[in-house]
C-alpha cells in the first residue's frame, strides 16, 4: 500500500482505464467515482472494483468508448442511454444537465438505461444537493433478494440514495442498499470458513442459513424482512421497468467479465425546493437538523463519510502497489 | 355490528361528517376513504377513525369547511394547500388534476401542506395507477420514531406508498409505514396488561422494552433499525421540509381533539411510463410479475387488499351500531 493524493489516484486510474480501452472522458469519470467512494470509506465501491472494471472493459462487457446520449421526450424528462458503457458518464451527464432544467420545471425525472454498476449512489445525489436540489436515485443491481416467501433472487440489493441541501452546511446524504447486510462480509466469512449470523441470508430453498457458502448460493435477507422485499420491488419497477432496463434476475454480474452488458438502470428524480409554493425549505431543514443533533448519540446521515473524506484528502488514500506499477 | 353496503356506509358517514360541520364535498371525500380502507382490511384507517374525526371537526382542529387550493408555481409542480382541512379532499384534487398534467410534462410533483392524516396511502396512488401512471406518495405523521441512537421521537411512522399499472390487471400497490409494527397492537397489549415482543419499541431512554406502557411513552422501532430511521428522515424531508409542513415532532395528534391543526404534509410524485423514451413498460411489468408469481409462496403487493375488498363489496362491511343510530 502507498498513500497517494486524490489527484495522483485519479490520474493513475484514468491511465489504467484508458489503457484497457476506455475513452479519456469515460476513464476520468470512472476514476473520480472510485476514488471518492474509497475516500468516503465505501471500499466495496472503491479501488476494489478496479480489477473487475478492467476485466469487463477488456472483455467488451462494458463498452469503454460508449458516449451517453440524452433526449427530452417530455419537458420533465431527460432520458439517458448509457449505451452499454459505465454508469458514471451517464450519471455525470444527468448531473450537468439537470440543475438548469429543474429550476425551470420544478421537478425532473432522469431515467438511465443500458447502464451498469453505479457505485456509491450517494455521491451522485450529493452533487445535485450541492447545487440546491433535493434528489432521489433508485438503482437496480444483479439479482440478490427473493420476493418475500420465495427462494429465487428476482430483485437486486437495489440502493435508494437521497440528498437534500442544508443551508450553510454539507448536504444531508442517505445511501442504503435494501439487503440487511452487504455481500462482502458473507464472502469474507466463507473465505475464513466461518459461519454468518442468523438473519443475514437464506439458502437456495429460502430457509435461513448460517453457512456462508449456502448463503452465497441463496439470497440476501432484505432489511426489515417482508417490507424490505417490497421496497426492493418498488426500486426494481422505478429503476428498470420504467427506465427500460434489465431486471436484477436478468442482469449479468457486476463483478466478473462473463456474459453481455449488465444493462441495469437508474432513475434520478430531482426537485427544486424553491418551486414548492413557498420559501420555507432552509428554515425547515435547520429545525429538523437541530431536533436530531440535540439528541446525544445521533448524527445526520452522511457525516461519517464526510469525516473520512476530509481525512483522506489530508492524508491521501491507500493505493495497492499492483495498481501503481504496470 | 350490522353488515351494510359500501353505498350505505358512505352515505351514513357523509351524513355524520356533515352534521359535525363539514361541507358536503369534504364529507363525501372522507367517507369514501374510510369505507375503502375498512373494506381493504386496513381497519386502523377505516371506521375506527370516525369518532376522532368527528371530535376534531367539532373542536375546530380540522376545518370541515376548508377548500383545498392548487397553484402551479412551475410547470412540473401542482402545489396544494389543504387549508387545515382533511387530507382527503386535497389529495382528491391532486388525483383529478395530475393525470393530464403528467401526460403533458412526463413527471409532476404535488406537495400538499397544512394537511392531516391521509389514511390508507395506497388508495391514493392506486387511483393514479388506474389512470396509467406510476406514483409515489410520502406522508409524515405525528412523532413516533427517534433518530437512530436517540430517544425522543422526531419522525412519524411516515408511510411510503407506491403504485404501478400492470396491463390488463389491477395495479401493483405498496403501502408501508416505516415503524416495524403499527401502534395498534401495542395499545391492545397495554389494555390486556400483556408484554410486547422485544424489538417493537423503545422506552423514554431509548432502551428496548417489552412493557407496553413504557413503549407507548417511548418510541417505535423503525423497520430495519438504523436504515429505517434514515428512511423515516428522508420521508420527513420530502413530505414536510419540502412541502412546508409541520414535522412529526411538531404535529398535534391525529387521534384526539387537542391542540391546533396537525398541519402535516404529503408529497405525491407521478410519472408517465410512456414518457421515459421508449415503449417497454407494459412488457417489463408482465415479466417482473411473472418472475414473482411463478415462485410458490409469493404474491404481488396489494393482492390481499383486493381480495378483502371484493369480499366486502359482495357481503357488505361491518358497521358498528353506534355509527348507524343517531
């Protein structure tokens, strides 16, 4: 491991993706997203993705030369075709175009199809909140969660991300997958030959299991059990049925180079708080933040990430040696 | 109890609300919503509300003569002032106006302020899905859930409702409060002097409790624990901060006649699936429904309600004698 600056890490990743066949613009977009996720402590969406992203590029599973295109089928819709490329350049396009359109319309929907892994979803909505908007992002991912009562994965772990501006402070940022726990700890338990806690996963018959291998062959327990499975279906409808994307159970893996493009989807909804009929938003947000923060033991969502990010900016991020040498 | 037809039940409730000072239009709107919730088996939002609604009307806590007003601050926004009245007439106004606007814009936001208890939230989005739209409704309710790690209620149980059309069939309808369980079973346990299961509620110090009285004095555990508390905050921002409504911790109770109007809020987001850049929605929804229903032990969200509704339509609904006599 070597500690390197954000700029150095971004430049190096950009170089690696370009060498694997991605355009300069796409390489820079992906490099930024991975470095930020790593800095924010979201390592599952950070540098750990580099080897699989490179393999997917080389196999043509992700089109590194893809140019995302936006159309405007209706005044309130910016429809984006990610064109079998990385999700990040398509999302960047939405983030560049949306603020002006939202200020004109009050609300905009940006469906993104033929897309892929969108990484740390909070990073995307955070950039909209920094421009004064309230934003939601729904994304689907390869099948991991079964419909409640069933045993076969239909829905992904399907993150919901949300951000809202907080006047004079960093935005509130929420980003949660709908599985009770991430897949990472289960993979780690299998490698160590250890059991997993009950309640994390179900086996191929839909029965609770503490065996990590059986869990990985089965499905993930959704947060809040039946209600979480229902939320995962809602996200699947918003980010895939509406958008024209593959469902979780149809999508190829985000973590290997097998099969065609994942072609998953994202839906961004962005709202201008100044367009809701009155000028109350900043005051309301201050009052809400105060009601939370005055209670001991609480914090606003996103604060931990910002603390880690500031530390990483000051001290650099840990970069594995194999990513630094050719 | 007397079994009466929907029409008879609606007519009788309309009469009761009008006698308590509500306008004819408001009385009919509230009567419809309560009868439908009762028919759908959602008794906590059904006839059980009649006595408190009448008391709130008589005390002036709800303005029975309120006329909801809509303005159009931006092309994508229909901002509704419920004017300290019932939520239902304000929501009805949104449901009448939105379909045409959404078909023109692609997406619309309808923030509703100075509102109150919106009952079975799924009923509202279901009516939009029946007109071909995908719809989300976020609502806040009086304080019940603490920020994670805290002990004082800030957020309500804050339902998320969602509906999507399913070509040739009834729409998919999702409607979930963000507390792990409803308050009703805890009230019932206290009345019977019974303990409640661990994991339902926290006492005034934020510690887990199995004592029903301590639970009612404390806070409700959100679904999925920390993640659910974060979702409750997201709904609070969408349905109150954005909309210009009271937060859960500021709102007066929905179940007594004490204090001023609750002045809670709702936010409806409605999307035209035909405006997303392609003609895939109906096929995508059929494929998703099939992937769920082919698995034994599963069902689409909303199906149980529809079964109960059909039974109630055939057999009538149970109406307590005290609601039938003057």
